[in-house]
C-alpha cells in the first residue's frame, strides 16, 4: 500500500494525470473570501493606475501611452476545431512573462512607500517624479532582494534597476544561464545557489532581514505580489467581453494556469472567482516531476516536498521547477481550484514546437503547459462529468528567450 494514499498512483510514478480537488467549494460558500478580495483588487487596480505615467516614462518603447501593462487575447482552434482562447502573457510588455504583473507591481509599491516617507512624493502628485534624479539617488541607497528560478527575478530586476535600486537576485540551480546573464546585463547582482528554489528564497530572505535598507520580495508569502496577479483577471474579462464571450453556469470558462510555487496562478484564480463565481473553472498545470501544489492541496501539509514522495523536481519547465508550494497561497485558493493536471516534458517540448510552427508563438516550455493540459482534459475529464466549456490557456513566458536558446527548442526532434 502506498505511503501517500491521498495521491493518485500516477503522481507517484511521475506520469501525467488529472486530479480533481475534493476541497473545491461553490462560490456561495466562499463569499467572505471573495468579498474581501474584491476590495483589495479594486485598491490594487487604482494603485496600478497611479503608476501609469511612470511606467510609460521608464519603458517608452514597450509600455503603451496609457501606462497599462497587458497582453493580447489570441484565438486559436484546437485539434477538434473548437475555439481556444490564449491569454498571451508570454508577450507581456517589459518582461515578456506573467511575473511582471506581480514583481513590477511590488517594486513600484515599495518605491511609493519610500518616496512618501521622505517627502519625495505626495499622494496626489504625478508618480513620474519617481523617475527623477532626486528619487533615483535616494533609491540607489536601497537594495531589493528576491529568490527566483528566473522570471520573477527579471521582473523585479528590470523595474528596480530602472528606478535606480540595487538588486540582488538569488537563483536556484534550475535557473538557466541566459536568465542569469540577462539580469547581470541590467546591473543586478546574481547569487547562484547549488540548491533549489526553496533554498534560494530562504537565502534572500535571511540576508534582507539583517539589513535595514534591504527589502525582500517573497514569492512564497507576499500579498502585494498576489493581488498584482489577481488584477489580471479584470484584463481578461474586458477582452472576452469585447470578443462577445460571456461565460455562464451552463458554459463556464475553463482557464489553464501553469503553476510553480503558486503565487501567479493563485492570484489569477482568485481574481477570476471574484468576477465569474461558478462560471469559471480554474485548472493549475504542473510538471510530472514537480507537482508541489497538487501535493499541498491533497495532503494539507505545508512542509511536504516533491522529494518526499520520490520525485526529483527536474524538468525542462524551469519556471515551474518548485519542490514545495507557497503555503499561504494554498490556504487561500484551496476551495477555488477545480483541478490540477500534470504534464510531461516531452509533451511540453512538442507543444513549444507546434505553437511556433503553426502560430508563430514564441513560448518557453513552462508557458506551453496549458495547451497540453487542455488536450488531456478533453479526454480525461469525460470520466468525471465533462461539460461544455470556454477554454482559455494562460501563457506565462517566452518572448524573452534569445535565439540560441529558443531555436534548438523548435528544431525537429
């Protein structure tokens, strides 16, 4: 008998599977959560608006004149000819990955607090002043630290360096060399760890706690990151409405969200539940070697890692190579995650090639996860009561890949 009876045998064997969350609850039972979250989402959206002019000034070539950071909604057809919507955060301005929604937002919030504290910024003042020389000189006396497999580190680094902060990114062994070099090109200090994501985060957290002028961005436990991601749900809602797509209980959205530690998919999922209630299904997608969020939801144990169940956390989806889920996020979103699908590396690489050759979409393997999961769900969900849905795949990174990294991925196997 398995030592982990709460897990499907396929998970323990490292095989693709679909796991339906027994702790899911209808929206009528999660009203306290969604009401509080709606208030915080509104406040976050208003705060984003205050940063609009600053973002346009810092990134005039990539951010629109209105200062909004958003990605296109694309339309594809799946193998059966049905419409498949793609929320293309692999093409998100500034960072070309979903992490901009959280990482950029938290750095901006930190800059706002520091500037107000010393009188460099008034609440009703144009936030463009945060890019002026006086603010940049003040920010240069402060340091921002983060632990990352790559994309969050870059999102934090690109905005922090644009404002003049010192940046130190602690990167796990799973981080690719080109991501380290990209950060160094910004002027960020990169600290390489032989250990995994957990160790990189712990190191950055410990160093920041000992320095008065250092600020740690916690991918495992940050409300600012979480609600920065959550507001993305409003962007998707506006785009679907413009396309004439209106989810209903009879035909809900089904949104596939690649999942690493859980912050970005958790935030988006909560935002979607606030907007659509039971007219949305949120499906997280993890590599077969790193199903940390599934493990946390199935076990209820904050400390279990994928190593404990015999998996190695080794995957081509480096952005999802996380051995332990964010416990705070897991507790928040446990009742709103409908299912988790695990996918293998071969399928991810095949989908990267397919998206490039069929649609010209430049994805990293992590960002291809939702497409693979959609294909699995069309067959496996039949066993648990399939219904007509509006599928949305959320891509999470890829346009930033250099040619010498991307082109070998899409060459014929």
